[in-house]
């Protein structure tokens, strides 16, 4: 009789332990699914542009700059790209530079 109670108790404990592990795995899967989606918000300070030729190379790879373009057209495409990126950063909320007054 005593052995039956211990065996029953042990099986119940194991069953709850396995179920808890299953719940933890499901929670981890949900969390990792949320994290795996890339964020589209790009706020912060835009890094300074040091080399526009790298931007031009990247735009060539994207097909925005073609071999038939002259240097003036290439410079205009690069300037438009930089302007577009700067406008994206301008939409970010500005940090407070002073302490709000207690009125």
C-alpha cells in the first residue's frame, strides 16, 4: 500500500514536471518569434558620411545608378539618397536637453 502511494506520487510529480517543461518551451518559442521580426524604427543619430563612393557602389548594386549616367547624375542620386536617409532620422523623437520645469 505504501509503495503504491509513493509510485502514484512520483508519477504525478513527473507528469507535472514534463508539462512544465512543455510550457516553458512554448513560451521560449513565442518569445523568439517576437524577437526574430526585424524592427523598422531607425531612430538615433545618423552616422556621419565619410565616403560617398561606398554609397554610390551600394546604389550601383541596387540598380539605382547605371553605367550610362554621367558624374553629375550619379552625384544627384547619391545626394537624393542621403537626403532621404536624413529625413528618416528627422522623424525620430528628440531627447530632452533640459529638465522640465515644475509649474
